């Protein structure tokens, strides 16, 4: 297996970096542009496994797409809600967004569509979304375990109406339904039953829908109404840099007591993970914002924090990886849902911190990390891009840390390590 050794930096970092486009915005924009009637252009689009699988699925569904990776640009000729292909065998890799959004999209198509992913994708929750589709007249045939991939969706009659949806394991199934709802036969109301995790991503969904001309009304808390007959308009749309992926670079400033500026990302971002800046402020960093950049300066000594990360859970690994350097414990709460992601992330962070000699307590929905010295080790990444990206930051402070299977960053950030090492050279 490939590995990358991280060189410890015995000086404060001082760098300016650029981060590729947001995965979450790219895949939402691809979906709504595919449903719009006419040509959209996406600028600063992400090119990575998650977005490539998404684009490939759309292409197989008969939506013409032109990819220009050199210009970070994608052109899509939307079909106004029609799915031209009557049959397709679709593969989503490990992309949760592609799995959920494409499953909902094909419900609008008059044909049969098989979906599958990598082995871990076959374990990730799909059932709540599929139940809603089934209750609206769509049939689903499971080839493996009921409610999991692989399955075939027989699309064509998404009726709309009033649905109840569980969203305690993932918000992506709600986002998926919201985005297809304007194309249902009647108005749709989606009522979230119980807890809604990762709420900030639902806000992002509503913002993207609004940017492409469709309105969602939150008629009461966690109850969403989408009027039928609304139509997405094609757009020339610029995607923000990925705030979750910017977190590693800001964290590098935080742990080295240095300064990192991320260009074209500001607190006005529609990504919930921009709140990483607040987390770092609470830990003692300074944050400075310009018109088109944000800059973090790390303190001499980071402070611990006790924080609910339900809404910003892609940052759990970033915080976990820098937590041992704080002066007091770090407690990360209310994140049971990260056990259903690329890997069981609570367990993966706890295991790798323990491998580094850190004292950590694991609970069903939280973890507590004690400050203390680190003994270097080779970090397992479990096919999870965020394990690799986060623990590379730990390596800046401790000589001898090695990241196993660094290629796993291709999921959302194929040239992460190139940019990371460039940052160190500045
Ligand atoms: O909607 C989205 O774009 C995402 C929602 C979140 O997932 P969950 O809703 O499964 O927590 C997040 O972790 C994921 O990286 C992207
Ligand atoms: C959870 C993530 O991805 P997915 O979209 O596959 O859920 C992630 O990128 O951290």
C-alpha cells in the first residue's frame, strides 16, 4: 500500500492557498442544472471521484455534459425534467450525494435504473428515501439486502403529496427529495420525523434551488413545502471553494502558530462548514476576513473546546487530529451519524488517536480527547479521504507520522497532498 510521510515543520507556517470547488455545491448544481431546460455552465466546479461519478451518471441518463477539467468548468444541457435514457446501470462509488441524489432523480425517469456502489456504499443508509419513493408509486427491486444498494428503481410516476421522512442518519435523503419535488405531479410536503442531522446541508440545498429559480417553503419547523410546476432555470454559476476541505489548511495555521490565507472563501459562504472559523476562534486562533479571502493565525497554545458538531460533522476528523495539541480536553458531541459515512468515523478517529498514544474516550455519539504527547505512527485511513487529510495536519507537529493510502483523498480532493506540500514550501 502507498504511504506518504509528513515532514514536521519546526516553524510557523505562512502561506496562501486555493482550494477546489465544493463537492456539495457541485453535485447539487449538477442535479438542478440537469433538470433545468437549457444550457448551464458551472465554474470552479470540483473534479474528483464524487463529482465524476455524478457527472457520469447524468451522462448515462442522457443528459449531455462537457467536462473541462483544465478550466474547472462543466457545461450541462438540461432536459427540463426529462430523463432521456430508459435504462441505465449506474455506479456511484462511495459518493453519498450521488447515491441519494441520483436515486431520487431516476424516480422522474420513465425506465429502469440500476444503482450500485463500492462495498461500503452498500452499507450506507438509503432506505428512508426509497420508502418515500415507493409510497409515491415507484417500485424498487433489491438485489442484495432490502433497503441497501444494489437495487433497480422503476421510475416514472413520482406523485408528490405529503410524506414523512426520517433524517436521523443522514440529511442527504431529504436534500434529494427536495430537489426533485418541483417535478412531481402535485405539491409536495416533506415532514421530517424526529431529528434532522446535518441541517446546514438542507439550508444549502434550499439556497441552490433558489439560485436556480425554485422556492422551498419551510411551513413549520422541519416541514418543507415545494409547489409543483416550478422549474429550474439554466444558469452560469460559480461554485465556492470547498469549506470542509479548507479546514485542513486553516488547521495547519492553528497547530503551527502560523498564518494561512484561503483565497475566494469568506464567512458569507453557504457551506455550514465555514463555521470551522468560529471553532478555531474559540480555540484561540485569530480570523481575519478580506473581500475575497479568509486568513487564520494560530496562537502559541490552542485551547480545548466542548462542542456539538452535529451540523458540521465533516470537521470532526480535523478537530480530532489537532485536539491533542490543546491545553485542555476536546469533547465532540452529537455526532452518532458519522458512524454511517465513508467509515465509522468516531471509531476510526479514536483508533488512530490511540495508535498515536493519545488518551481518548469513545461513546455512542461523542468522543473526548485528552491533551498529551504523541508517539509517531502510520495512520490507517479506511478509504476515508478525511482521515488522510486531517492526520496529515497532525504530522506537521510530530516528526515521523505517515499516512497510509493517501490516494483516498481522490474522493473530494485528488491533488490534496500536492497543495499541502506546496503550502509547506511557501
Ligand atoms: O448534502 C451534502 O452535500 C452532505 C451532507 C452531509 O452528510 P449527511 O447528511 O449524511 O450527514 C455531509 O457529511 C456530506 O459530506 C455532504
Ligand atoms: C461524508 C462525506 O461524503 P458523502 O457525500 O459520501 O456522504 C464527506 O465528504 O465527508
